[in-house]
C-alpha cells in the first residue's frame, strides 16, 4: 500500500448524523479511525473503543520502552541478581499481605 499500512477514511461531519451506524461499522470493520471534515477542513477523528484502547496501550508500551532505553544509556540498570532479589521480596510481601 505504500507509506501507510491502512486506508484513510474521510467523511464530511454531516455524515455522522446521517450515517452513524455506517460509520460505526466502518470503524469496527477496518480497525482504523474515520476522519470527519467540516467545510472541507479536518474537524474530528472517530474510532471504535477497541481500537482506541489498543492504541493507548501501544502508546504506553512505547513510552516504557523509551524510558528503558534512556535508563540503559544512563546505566541505570539492575543485575539479574538484584532483579531476582527484588522479585523475591515482592512475592514475600504479597504472601504476607494475604495472611493478614
């Protein structure tokens, strides 16, 4: 398809009032947003909740990965032993909390 891996769906803003079900189905079927225009200019972007949630999760994951890269570059890392010890401590604390 070229530079983009998805087809861009563009509709006039009046279409949302007249064809809500059609636009809703298009969003769910393609998993892509629909761009709404008003007077020929971009106005809104509409997408189904599943696609929105997936994109939000990806954004959060990318942020964590970027922070990890920064931590690695600044040598803010932990050894395997330090990580294992921290995990053992967390498991023990969780087990103690269950007993209470």
